[in-house]
C-alpha cells in the first residue's frame, strides 16, 4: 500500500495544477499578461515538484531514494 501522505501530496499538487491551468486560461481570455506570467510560473513550479516526487518517491513500495 502506498504511503498515504505522499499520495495526498500528489493529489494536492494535481488539484493546484488544474486550478492554475484554469486561471491561466481565464487570464488569456481577458488578455491579462501579468496574470498569465504568474500562472505560467506557478505551473512551472508545481510541475517541477511533481516531477521530483515521481522520480524520488516510489508510491507503490514506499521506497525513498
């Protein structure tokens, strides 16, 4: 069984990515370049965190590298 805490972190990050993507689309529709840049940066950070966790935390066996 996967480490519940790690699974919850992955779910939280996925929710934040979905929210930032939605907000970025709204900013694009409103032609708000400052908000677009903000959400682009936020998406970059969240994706890097998710990438790090996927590479270093094995959710199936709970091995931490």
